[in-house]
C-alpha cells in the first residue's frame, strides 16, 4: 500500500517552498514588461477570434501572463497571507480591466464584426469548463512547485484559456451584445476561481507553512469563502451543462426518429428543421410525395410522447398538397398584393407625369386650322411651353409660338394674333416668332 501511495506522492522532486513562493510573488505584479506582454497578447487573441484562427489564439494563450496573480491568490489563501491575497486580486483586477479595454477597442475599430465559431465557443460555459479549469490548474500548480518545471505550463495555458473569454467579453461590449459579454466573462471567472481553488488545495496538500499563526475562526472564514465561490460557479454552469446535454440528446433522438419512422419506410424527406429551447421543442418536416392522414399524425405524436428526450415536442408536418398549396397560395397572394401596391404607386406617378407633360404639349394641327380662319396668310404653326432663362439667373414660364406667313403680319394684326393666342391657350406670356423664309 505504501508503494502504491508513493506513486502519487508530490513530495518527490518538490522545489524548496520558500523559493517557490518567491517565484510566485514575482509573477504577480502587472507593470512594465508584463503589462506590455498582456496588451500584445490580448490584441493577438482578439485578431485570432476575429479571423477564426485557432493557431493564433493558441499563440496568444502561450504568451499571456494572466496565470501569475491567479496562482498567487491560491497560494495566499493556502498560507493565509491576506496582504498577498489583496495584492494578487488587485493585480488580477488591473489585468482584467486592461484586457477588456484593449479587446473592446480592437473590436470597435475592426471592420469585421461577424460572429465566428471561436467566439461562440466562449459564450456558453458549463460544468465541463469547471473541470478543465480545476484539473488544468492542478497540473499548473504541481509544475510550479517542482524543481524541474517541465512542459506542463504551456499546456495549462492552452487548456485553461484565460485570454479568449476576456477578448470575447470585449467583443460583446464593442458590439453591444451583452449576452456575449456575460457568457464570456462568466467563463473567465470560472477559470480564475477554479485555478485558484486547485492551487489552494495543492498548497494545503504540500503543507506550505502559514505566514503567521491563524486561529480557527479565520480558517473557517477562508473555507466558507471558498465554498461560496464554488457554489456560485457550479450551480449556473451545472444548469448550462444539463441544458447542453438535453439539446444534444434531443437532436440525436430526432435524427433517430426520422430515420426509423420515415426514411426506413421509403418516405423521401425534403425538409427537416429542429428547434430546441428549455421551454419549447419543435420538429418540422416536409416530404416529397407522402401525405399523412390525421390518424397517422396522431400516431406519430403518440410515439414522440413515449420518447424520454422528445416528449413535449411539437411535430409539424408540411403536407405535400393542402399545406404546401396554402403556403404557395399565401405567397402568391402576398406577391400580387405587393405588385398591386407597386402598380398603384406607378400609375399615380404616371398620371402626375402625364398632367405635367400636358402643360407643355399642344395640338399644333388643330390650332393651325383655327388660326387660318382668322389669319389666312399663316401657313404653319408650332407652339411650345418652356422655361426661359435670363442673365440674372432667374427663370420664367414662356409660351413660344413660331409661325410662317407668306407676308409679314402688320403690327396691329400681330398684336391681335398674340392676344388671341393668350386667350385661346389660357396663358399670359405668348411670344411670337416668325420663321425666316
């Protein structure tokens, strides 16, 4: 039994406790080079999320120094060093705010704001993220306490993924999508808390000496604080994990139901749509030629209600004839109505234009016949209404009448002709022009 327990002993290869603690304290501060590295890592991670590049995101996680104050907080709790705890939390808060500012500014300025899969992956944390943070944190702290640090640290940085959630939270702020911000920031908090808790447990397991004598009351407060943190993080993430499991089972069982009840029986399915929320489940289907009777649909709904994961699902079958015809009819009627509205608008516009055009058009042939009764010497006539421009940039309506006569009209006849045209055309601005012969 002793040999077996020795396999899991963490004391072999352990570095000096004071040396380890000093190393942890050095990595807590966020100023100078650490702050520059953090800012650059945030920009790199934001670009990776923006272009959906996993490799770039991994690179940003490897260069991020965010683990320092989190591990420092875990050590501080483990040795009851409350001044170190305050310092760690203060530096973690500063690093978090700087990260949010840089990522928000980047996504605000970026012209590409489409939601990518790498962004979406950081908006719905669940119980599995807690497990990753906890066991990843255990590996990281164990590596920190070793004489030979080895290769685990880079892997821990990738697995626990502190940078991408912060960048996604910045994206949520920049685009005003607060569900993205809340989901991503919750994931970031999960990672911070459970890395800190795993650090606390390893510090207690390795029996790091307390900074000073701590009474049982203070120890109890620390344990209560950790218990509250664990509860606050686990309950929502547990619910989200259960919801994710239910959704996966729903999708799996809808596929199985469709295969057994329709595809296996030779029915050609042309449309399948499923929708899942905790409040409503929907399965919508359409078939090439099969039309289900009311009794068949009732039978299918009964089979759905007997399935644990499909129970309560609304089954909607778009029938080949009636439903499709009604849907098509509705589409056609809406298109006709839309077309009628467009036509009515066009007709009104045409009428307005015709009225406007009528003001500038005259029946020259009819006017010539009337004119020749009064003035037989006039052989041709052309009437046009137009805007006359003057040198002072003003415009005035003018009715120009060009005529051709065998002989020039006497002044009295010309004035009589002009006055008659004003009366006949119902205008007051007729200008006469005799065409040169």
